[in-house]
C-alpha cells in the first residue's frame, strides 16, 4: 500500500523501515514523509530512498494510509492544514500518545481513524502495539492497519480506547524501564569485576534469552524463575536481595505513575473528579 507519514522522527522512521522490510509498501516510492527538519528529510531520503517533503498536505495526499507521527502537542497546529484534504477512502493511523480518537476525528474532520501505541522495538520489528479504531473505520481499513502494525512486531486490538493509556504505561514506556534494569545489570557486573564490554554482552543476551524463553514456552514467569532458583543457591540469594529492596512495589509504582501521566495527557478524569462533583 501507499503510506504517507506526517512526521519523520524516530517512531516514524521505525515504521518506514518496517513497512519496507515487510513488503507492506512494495517500493520506497510508495512512501512519502513530511517533516519540518531538513536534516530528517535528507536522512530519510538517503537511507530509505523514500519521497520526502516539507508539505504535510502533499504527504497525506500520496497515502492510502496516513500515519500521524508528530508530537502530541503539534497536532492542533497541523490539523487545520489537513482538514478537508483527506479522501473518504483514506485511513488515518495516529501514534500520538495521549491524543484521543475523537480529538483526531474532530480535528481532521475525518472519521476513518485508528489509534495505536507501538514501542521503540518497532525499529527491529519486535514492537508490541495496542490499537483501536473509530467505529466508522471499515473492515478493509482495519485489516490494512493490522497488517501495517504486524510489520512492526505483534499487535493487539482493543475495542475500548481506555486500554491504550494502560498500554502506554506498560508496553509504551516499558522499554525505558527495561533499559534502566539492563543498565543496572551491566553496572553491577562491572562493579564485581567484569570488563564493561563483557558485562554488556552477558546482560543483553541474558535479558534477550529470558524474554524469548518466556514467549516461546508460554510458561508463567514464576515457573521459569523457580526453574533457575536452587534452594540456598546464588539465584535465591540474589532474588532475596531484590525482594527486600521492594522490586515488585517499585515496578508497580513506575507503571502507576506512567499510567496517571498517560491519562493526564489524554485529558481523562476519574468519575467524581470533574469540577462541581
């Protein structure tokens, strides 16, 4: 399919890369990207041979699917530019965090809209993406969105948009939490005497292999943890230190904090918190 990108930042580039590698776009010429930064346009053109432009309207007109990959705070400035320029057959896919479907629909005056929350692993086609769509989006449009998101990795459709804010906290922000833990593992290896390059290789492959084991076996993490934990052994001693430090509660607090921030960005209020209630 032909895809137009409004915004060519990191996530936009990740989707361009995945769409080409997966064959979702048959050729680089089927992709058009608009970006205000000349350096980004030059990078995308030289790296992927896609069409680039400074005009959002031009990029949108060239796509059967239009991916909104700008920062959330930029949407209000680009929406009037695109309003009235989209054909009813075109599908809009927003990956803007915290911008509700109805705001996109209203801003663009266009109802064939889907909203997705991918994560940065899209760049290596191992993303986890949660998405939803406006009820007016056709079955054909939904299938096209699902195909594009599968090019990034795995996708899960949810009927209720509220789950996207939850996904933002868990899988959207999750890579940041994983990278922090990975960084801590590497630093700990260095602390006990490993060279940093060796500590990095050990930690990265350990985390990667552990995640693959969980995915491929489908076993509960507790079962997998017990498989590697011998009574009185080294793993048991390390786990004891993590539990005493409150690892589970800290992770819970991080996810809750990210979720509350996602709701703030989306303008979601809990029942009873509206003025006058």
